[in-house]
């Protein structure tokens, strides 16, 4: 069965520091992987997605993610965090189905 | 383009009351979804639709009904609200199957059931 694990419920970083949010998935076939961001009181917005090809994908707002099949991971990274990046981040896995399975989210707090 | 819109933004119900949440999209998307978001639970799929006139159950369908009479609209109904249905509800749409396509989300409806 499909599943997504985001092991970090809450992460706090200083502005300007680097960031890595972890995502592990379980999927029997080739996964389609997504990262979404949710600002307070808002809906979700796509940051980036991986379908195939280059395992390092670039997204909006300076984010990138790396697909590692051997580790069943799709971690999200940003080299320098801005205060406006404070939000909740969701990893999701899909594939040859009509549905996405979302992780439980990681809340990012940024200190000045 | 307005994208995905949801009506209402916020609602308070008493236990046993009924209500309908409306989702509308202007992107000519085939697929539409209703999720609920609860603290620590992420997003859980309630029902979805793969096209006009179709509906299917998601992960947590009990206590909800849906209808997709028009391609651009997807309605979520609560026939007899319960406190356990207090949540934030998000609608989403995608051009093709949600497992492979980007989903576009509405701003959410916050529902409180007393």
C-alpha cells in the first residue's frame, strides 16, 4: 500500500540557514512524488514534483528535492531559508492511481 | 482565472444539522477531490470525482456525500453533522489523474460542529 512518512513534525531554523525536510515513501511501482507548501490559513501550493529522469528536481522559491530510490526518500532542501518560508510542508506520493497520499506534514518555523 | 474557489469560508453547525460545501473550478479539470485536514493527520481524501457525473470514495467517506452534476462544480454534503466532522475542508482539482498530476487547491472551509 502507498504511504508517506514525514518524520519531523516541527523544525525550527534561523533565517539564512540551510534546510532539509525529510520524506520517505512506500509504493510498489514507480512513484510520482510531490512537495506542497501551505502558508497559514491558505490552501496547498505545489513546490515541485518528480516523475522521472533527473533525480534532482528544482522547484519554486529556491527549493529542490532529490529522489533516492534506494532509500525510498524524496527530501526537500533549500540552501538559505527566508522568513517567508515559514509554513507547513507536505510530501505526497502518487502513481498509476487517481489519488495522492499525503504525509502528515512538517511545520517550519524561521527565527530572525 | 479564479482557480479553485470554496464556499463558505467558515461555518458553525450544531450537531445533527446539515450543510453543503461548494467547490468550483474554472480550469476545465476532469478530476476533483475533497480532503479534510486535521492536526497531526495531514490531508485525508474524503471523496473524489474523475469526471462529470461520477464520484468515488476516498479514505474517510463515512458521514459525507458528494455530487458532480456539472464539470466545474463538486459539492460535499454533511447530512447530519457530528463534532468529529469539525475540520478544515479543502477542495482540489487536476486535469488528469491525481496520482500523476499537480492538484490545485482551494483556500479551504473551516467547519466547527458544536
